[in-house]
């Protein structure tokens, strides 16, 4: 397992952000039953940078809390049966499934924790779990998909012992 981790803003949230990142990723991998060693990268950045990335990649000129950039396309969420048909999903040197990149806005962690009345630790873990599920093809555009994704998030957050 390769966990890329970069904290551009050197944000100190009052907990070990790299260790919690790895723990959250592992919890998602377990819940979705990922049969592969994986590679995922996390970048923690500031409002200006995430706004720039959001504008460049999604044509949305706004700050957001988290962005997900999947490397693979799943026919249905966490459906691994055809993933090996796409060799571009695998790192040729390590054989790991390259899930993609996560970008989190440090300021939004603090703001949303305050807004939702929970800890920065909970908000940070939730954003990672949410983004990881997107990397596996989960979404929340329609109500049925949203319900499935929210239940997965709840199960994973409970497994991390970080309930709402």
C-alpha cells in the first residue's frame, strides 16, 4: 500500500493527520473489500489553491472542502470484476491499483467542524472517507446513490470509532 501524503500548509489540526489519513483509507479499503494493494495520494492545501484546482479541473470557480480525482472507472461502485481489463489502473512498477488523488482544504476542515458541531478530527476523517468512496465510484447525485453512499460513510466512520 502506498499512501502519498503532502501537507502544503503544514496545518496542525491537533491530531496526527498522516496517521488518521492512513487509518481512514484502510477502513474504506476493508469496507469495500478491495482485493488489491493500492496507491492513493492526499494533498492538504489552502483555500486559494483548492479554488484554483476546482476551477482548472471542474470549471467551478469556488472553494470546496474536498476534491476527488479517480484514476479508474468502476462500472458500479467498488465492482472489481473488470478492473484488471484496464492496465492503466495499475502501477506497472508496484502492481498496485492506482485509486487516485484526494485534495482537502485545511480551512474548510476547521470551518465545517465548527459549523457541524463536531471535532476537526471527525471532519478530516469524514472528508477522506467521502473522497475515497468517490475514488471507488460511489456518488450522491441521485437519492438512491446518496443513500447507499451515506450508509457506507456511516459504517466506516463507526468502524473508525468516530461517529457523528
